[in-house]
C-alpha cells in the first residue's frame, strides 16, 4: 500500500517524534513498532499501517475514569504511568477515517477493569497519542480515543 | 392523511427551506420523547433585537426533521400551500363562527376597558377629595362628570380607529363584510380584526394537509452520524457556536454541558491533520472533546453481521506539547 519513499518519510517523522519524546518530555521504556509482531499480545504478522512508538510518559496521561478513591492514599508511592501508543503524523497530511480505523484495529484492547476498576467503560477504549509534527519540528500531542469517550474535564 | 398512524403525528411546516414546528405540545413531546431541542427563533415583531428569550416557532435541523419523518413520527407540511388550501376550505358557517367569536371577544374587551376607565376616574376623584384639593374647586364638580363622558367617547373612538387600521389586511375585510351585526353599545358600524393564525381557526384544522414533497435530505454522512448519536440518547444541536456540525449533549442541555463537537466524514474522506489539531485544541479549551465520525465501510474480508456501523474517534489535547 505504502511505497518505499512514503515509508522512509514516515520513519523520518518518527525519529523526530522519538527524540522529542525522549529529550523534551522524558518518556522512558520506549519501543519502536514497525510490524504487528512488535505489539505485545499480537500473533499476526505483517507491517503496521504506520510506524508507531510505544513508551511510558513521566506522568500518567489522564484516565477517562480516574479511580478517585486511590488517588490521595497512594500519593507517596505513585504507580508507574501507563504506557501509551504514539502515532507520528505530519501537519500537512490528510487522513481518512479508514486510515485512523486501521491504526486502531491493530492495537490490543486495553484490559482496563483490573487496573482502573471501571466496568468496561471508557477505560477499555483504545487510544493513541497522536504526535503532530510541523515543518519547524514542533511536535504537539493529542489523545485520540477509539469510540465515544467522555472528555476529561466534563 | 392516512389513518394508519397510531397517534397524531407532529406537523413540521416547511417554510422557505426551513423546518418549523409551531405547536407547543409538539415541541414538548419532541423534547421529552425524542430528545430534540431544536432552536426557538420567534421574536416580537417590534423588538427583533430582544432575542434572549425567543419563542415559537421552533426550527429543526434537517437531520431532526428527516429522522422524525423516517420514524413516522411527523409529517412535513408545505406551509404556504396548507394556508392557502385551509383558507379556501373555510365554509360560510366557519366564517360566521369566527366572526361571532371575534365580536364576543371585542365586546368583552370594550366593556372591560370602559369599566376600568370609569373606575380609574372615580378613584381619581376620590383621591382628589381625600387630599382636599377637590374642595377648593367645588364648582368644577359637574364639569368632571362631563369630562368623564368625554373620555369614554374618546376611548370608544380610539378603539374603533385601532380596529379599522388593523383590519385593512387580507382576509379580515372579507370576513368582516359578512358581519351585519350592529353593536348594542354604540350602534356604530364596526370592523373586526381577524388574525388568520392557525390557532384561531380552531377545530377547522390546518393539521390535515397533504404531505409535502419537501422531505429533508441531509448529506448522508451527517445524517448517519446524527442518527447514531441520537440513538445513544445524545441531545444534538447545531454546531455553529463551536465551529463543528453538531454539538452533542449527554442529556438535556438545561442540565448538562455538551461533551462533543462532532464532525462527520465519509469513510474515505480525507481530513487535514491541521483540522484535527484545530478541533482538538478548541474542544479542550471549552472542556469538550472533538469527535470525528462516519459510517464504516468494511473491507471485503471483514464480516459485520450488524451491517455498517458508525465509528467515532474522540480527540483531546494530550496535556503536553
């Protein structure tokens, strides 16, 4: 589907995002994802629709259903933040719903019940962190959920 | 209209390309059973700028009107045709009825006004007497009664002038000419305001018109997304204020803030990443999520027993970068 030039473009894009994550935002445990085998729990083979990054942010990105009871009690010993999938895109790209859907379809469904005590609600929705790279190598990050997820502040 | 409808259907009047509902009960049932709020946009004719509290009619979005028609909950009525037909269909007895009703109303109004003005006058005289001013001019007392009479006659002429002015329009004159009744009060020839509002025609209803051909036809992607979110219980309203197609509320907008700014897309329609960033940033700024949605067109190998479904993606700022 993607030609080799496009692939190398996407890899270049990813390297920009990678260094930004590592050095500006201090992400750790970073792993590069190129094929479906790179994703844990995945048994299929074949390339991912787009190269991605898997890593751990220094702080937990927001949970759709925060466990309010555990928040205050466990403040001295914070559990490590959940790892996130990062999808690098360029600002001038144009993507269709089909593309977005294919990105999500290759990700495992998070098992949110055990960790967050949700009842299979928003915590179980797949999500990616979309890293948008602009021409001057500024990177901005947006969280995209697969499905209807209540906004965090509402 | 067909008799197979289990209950009276909501009339959606098609006026100049807009879909309007005029009946308060219909509007209430739209809100409670269909969770549709629509947009009230009626203003006072003399104060169009006082638009904080708007009244009837209620405008529906194309998607709302279409859904109601599809669910056989409403019919679309071509407003101008319906009015023309209804007025043509008024029989002589109808006209006499309306006229009698109007005469009654006006007589009642006039008597009430007259009594009120007499009372006011008497009260003024009482006040004057009480404050002592009255005594200083005892000779004026008979004059007061004449001025009272003058005021009454003045009032009567004024009210007649008003009615004459207002009845100059349309069907009013025609109907008034059939009224041969002379008033018991003053014997003057009177003219009557007959506002041709649907409500005044009462049982001779405008609710039995032919169904219009103007079935709303919103773009498919929009309609599918609208229908999907609507079926999940969201209150959908027009998205102008947030630069999107719909704003989705999780419950009645009087009780909830909206959650999503909705942008519908076709499955293969390309959307610039910049639009996504703009939507996400705007949405986060107003504590909402920006949502893009569309009807999923599966690949050949994908087997979907439930047929095509709407897929949604919600975007918010990640909180860093």
